[in-house]
C-alpha cells in the first residue's frame, strides 16, 4: 500500500497587495515629488514660527486653499499643455474674458429668470471656445504656440475691456454667490471644485488613452504620428481643455470676488507656468504630473500667505518666488540626470 503525504496549502501572502499599494503610491508621484512635499512642510513650519497661531489657525488654512483654488484649476489645464511641449500665455486673459462675458447685464438677467447655472456654463463655454481657437490655429494653422497664445492674451484682454467698458461688473445673482461662493460642510465650495478638477485631471492624464497620447506627443511628436496618433486633433483638444479650465477658474473667481472684470487674472499665466514647472512637468514635454502641479500651487499660496501675515512687501515676495522657481528647476534637472544614469 502506498501512503500519500498530504500536501500543504501554501500560506496566502499579502506581499502582492503591499506591492500593488506601493506601485499606486509611486504612480501618484509621491516618490518623485518628495522634495516638494518636504519644501511645503518646511514652509508650514516657517509660517508657524514667524506668524504663530495666525498661521496655524484653521481659518487661515482655508484662506490658503481659497487662494490656491483658482490658480490650481487653471494649472491643471496648463499641465496638459506643457506635457505636450506646448505653452499657454493666454490663461489669465481667457479667465478675465470668461468672467466679463458671464456677468453682462443680459446674462445675469437671463440667469435670474432661469437658473444661476447660466453663469458658470457661460464662463466655461467662453473659456473652452477661446482655448479651441488657440488649438486650431496652433495645430492646423501651424502658428507657434508662444506667438498664438501671446496674441490670444492681448485679444482676449482687449475684448474683455470692450465688453465691460473697462468697468467692474457686479454680480447680482444671489443664488450663484450662495452656491459657489459659500461653504459645504465647512469647506469652501471653490476648494471642493479644485479637488474635483484635480482628481479628474489626474485620472485623465494617468489612466486614460487621452493621457497616454498626451505623453506620447510630448515625448516624440513624429513617433506619435507614426504610431497612428492624430497629433493635430489631440493638440487642439488639449488647448481646448486648458481653456475650459480657465473658464472654470473664471466662475470660481467670480464667486470669490462677486465681480467680473477685465483685470481679473492679470499675471496669472506666470504663476500657473511656474507652479506646473516646479511641480515637475518638463517644459520640453513628455512628462507631466498633476500631483506635482498641486504641490507647486500650494507652495506658492502658502508662501504668499506667510509673507502677508508678516507684512513683507510684494517686491520681496516676487524675489522669493523667482528664487524658488530657479532652485526647483535646478533640482528637477539634477534628478533627471541621476535617473538617466541609473
């Protein structure tokens, strides 16, 4: 008789689960952006040391997030543009145009007679349309992105001044101000919008075909074209997306300031590009990170808040921002060199 030896059932290991979690964290950009996380923590410590309870207060934290929300949403769209090795200098002007167009007297009367959603929908439509014009002329008209968006910056700002007659337009639609300008569960609605747009942007860039095509075009446009990607059409979509984000930022700023103005968003494009670049998105294209962009926006917003609490001049703030941009780019370059050697 032959005796059979019972086989032992192998123990179930949780190692694959841990690896999957680690992979997800790395995909989220934590490792690549640890320097930015550390810089943000240092800024928070600096703020607590120099401004004390005024900085550590919960209301001040919400102030920082409100300050970051509009710039953050516009920066999400700019991340896609810069990832395809493009540039957009018109974001601030498109935002201003969207606020002015949405807050015209006829537009507000229509909103009061129908629904307050008319205002944000108008702002988003104007932003997307302006971005689409950028995309069509860059992709199919072969106009250099720098020149096209510079022209759009001037044209959109000028059109906003004509529509508003260079006057600030007050918002009289109370339902809109309450819905978008208020709080939900103690959190400002514009901050919640920023979170939703950031999550949507991260999923779109990292988990969809649209995102993979964005990386491919930025990495090597000709190779992407040979691989069957319709480069021109995708470029057009990316700029339209950036314009849409500017429109979303526009109605968020409308709710925060209760106005529409041709002066809204002045200089915003520089803050946006700086936040995207220090966040780790390469100006040469091919690599982009939504998580890094968010960190870049929070770093600048926290820095501005610290300077305001300590009554430092705007000139000093600008010098500090310039230094941070240069240092961040140098660090990113050194990390890229090290990664290429490994």
